[in-house]
């Protein structure tokens, strides 16, 4: 029997258990997950990207099974509030583009072009994407019964603790072995990597492959094997967060809200039974107490009300090698790019699927590891650049934090090239494509971001487009929302 041991039972560990079991059990691999009750899980992370749909599809799990079990809701995109100072334009929507948007996408790109040429025209993405309207008017992305399904790209919100429990149940039903114990030490076996791990219940566990899903502790990859961690703190200042729930209203917008505050940003995520709220901030500019007061004020919660805010520290960056010797790191142990675009579980999923692809080619051959590590390193960097861009192009003037983000010279060559092309009214699509950046975020997402921030030269010419045109577009999208199931 060949053996895979997963250390850690957070969302990453249980996602790994399910995927590896599905992919490798038939080849004779036994999957064994070990987790520490004393240490527990991070217990945040309640938004996804659209790729989570493929994760459940891969495991043959239907939305009707997992969504109610995890108090999950649909997410049509992210509403960015107050990231700019633009009068009347301080809110924009980042949709998940889908083929359905082809009809209105052309208009959006054309309007951006006119705005680049100085025409005073409204080209916020909010007006051009159906999912933006579904989110605004509180509709799900699922068509009503009797209406032919319209395939939209959408994501989810969920209770991260319940999601872990749900995945644990499924994995155990499918034969994944589960032990509750805390790691005491790791025994090395050069040049293979880790020979065995010793647990506080007295067990010594050997494996062919160890999956390090031990969260920010990274017990196996970083601590035992000493793989280096490259911090992104020069690019991304946020290193702390607070989180607490609040009551949900009956009708909620089907979106994550990401609102800029004085030293970071706040998330507001609707679940079926509550909102999840949090403030991601930089400890160089504020502290936990101030952050809690500011978040309460932002949410309209009385300052004296006890909310049991959780305090979290974040290690932002990625490891030099995600798969080294016989250890694969998954989840927070491999790295984290702050949660602005909710990409962490997406990276878990992508790392696992890429691992299976490379592992199937030749198991532990170094060539496979090198190719895998390059793919995952580049994916982290690609996502990082898109997120850094949100900070770099902000136009807020209310605090040093925003000023410093805007003035930060530490941005990648790729991001610099995109911004230069945009500012020179050149075609950013060819820059993104030539630099392989579209596999992380499509061209349209970059347009939504930069147009959303109104990063254009000053408008010098009046709007010559007939008002009826944008009004017609608005009416068409609003009418189409009626085809979908309301919240
Ligand atoms: C503020 C914040 C907001 C976030 N928002 C999002 C979001 O919106 N979307 C998203 O996709 N992600 C988000 N994330 C990331 C998300 O929380 C994680 O990617 C996800 O929860 C997976 O975490 P994990 O399983 O890697 O680690 P953890 O949940 O920390 O699990 C680690 C596991 O390892 C075990 N362990 C650790 N040390 C030992 C040991 N010595 N012995 C035995 N077991 C051990 C622990 O007990 C636990 O079971 C967010 C993160 C933060 C900090």
C-alpha cells in the first residue's frame, strides 16, 4: 500500500483529502489526514472564485447537497466601495465575465475607448454586466423554473467551518483515514525528505508523500524541510485582520462587499443565516482596537456592543517551492495573497489539480516538481499583481496608508507594463497576452478594475453618445434579471 499523509484539517486539508482520494485511491494510495484539535483551524475564508464549482463537479457533489449544509449563498461578483475619491464614481462592480456578457462587453470596451479619448462618458462596469444587476437587485445567477438555463459564471459564499465539516464527512465516507493528534516532530530521511512524523498520541506515521496543510505553521515544508518563504510585504501592506458576524437582512445583495477604510478594507459577505464581516489592515497604520471601532462604525454597529471580534495575523507571500522532496504544501502553508479577491481556495484547488497532473506523469521525478513549482509560483505572482493594482491605482487622500500604497514603487514589471499601456491608451490586451497574464485574470477583469477606478485622462469633450443608448442597455439588463430566481 502506498500512503499519503495530510497534516492539517482546515479547508485546505479536507479539499486535499477529497481530491487526492478521488484521483489516486484507484492507484492503491491510502489517504490519511491528521489534525490537531488543540491548534484548530483558522476558521475564516468565506468567499470563493467561480472555480469552486469545478471542485464540487470533480467530486460529483451537487449544489443542492453542499450549499444548504454550509449556509452558502451565490456570489455574482465583488462590489468595490470607496477605493477612489471620484465624485459619483466611488463604487464599481467586478463581475465574473461569462459568454453571456459578449453582447454588452463590446459596448463596455467601446465606451472605455471613448473615455480614453477624452469623451466625458460613463464607463463604469456596473452598467454593462448582467451579474452586476443581479447582485444589485438581489437575484441569484440561477434561472427560474421553466426558463432555459442561462450559463453565467458565478461563485459562492459559505461558512468556512461548515464547509470543512462537510468535506470531512464526505472524505471519511469515501475511505479517508482520520486521526486527531498534534505533531511532535518530523524525522528526516535524506535525500527523500520526511521519513515519518511523530504525534502526541505516541504514533509514528510513515508515508510516501506528506501533504503539509498545517496552515500558517507550515510544519513540514517550511519548518522541517526549511523551504524559504518569500514575503509580499513590500507589495501588499496588509498583515492583520479582525472578523465578526452580524445579523442578516431578509433580502441581501448577491455579492461580496469590499469597502476601503482608513488602513485597509472591510469585507461583508452574506450567508443564509448571518453576514460575515472583517477588516483587513496593515498593523503599520492601525491596531486591533482601532480597527474594531472603525469596522463597527462602518457597519453602523454601536461602539459599546460586544461583537467577539477574532484577531488574526496574516503571513502574505509564497514559498519558494510548493512541492519539495516528498512534501507538497497546500493552503496557508504554501502561501497567502490577502483575501481581496477571495483566491486562497482557488489556489488550493489549482495546486492540487496541477499536482495530480504532474505526479501522474512520473511520480517523484524532479523534472515534474520543477514544472509544477514554476506553474504555481507564476499563478501566485499573477494573482498578486492583480491585487496589488487595486492599491496602486487608489485615489484616496484621507490617510497615509492610501498615499503610501499609491506611491509604492515595489510593483512587478508585468504590472508596470499593463499600467503604462493603459495610461498611454494602448491596447492592454496584447500586453496581458504577451506576458501570459490572462490565464490569471482575463482582459475584461483588468478593464473592469481600471475603468472602475476611473483611471482615465481628464475628460475634455462632452458626451456625444445618445442618452437613449446607455438607457436602453440599462433597461435590457434590468429586464433580464427577471429571468432569475430572487434571493
Ligand atoms: C482574514 C482572512 C480572510 C480570508 N478570506 C478568504 C476568502 O474570502 N476566500 C478564500 O478562499 N480564502 C480566504 N482566506 C484564506 C482561508 O482562510 C484559507 O485558505 C483556508 O481556510 C484554508 O486554510 P488552511 O486549511 O490552509 O489552514 P487552517 O484552517 O489554519 O488549518 C490548519 C490545520 O493544520 C492543523 N495543524 C497545524 N499545526 C499542526 C500540528 N502541529 N499538528 C497537527 N495539526 C496541525 C490545524 O489544527 C488545522 O487543522 C482568508 C484568510 C484570512 C486570514
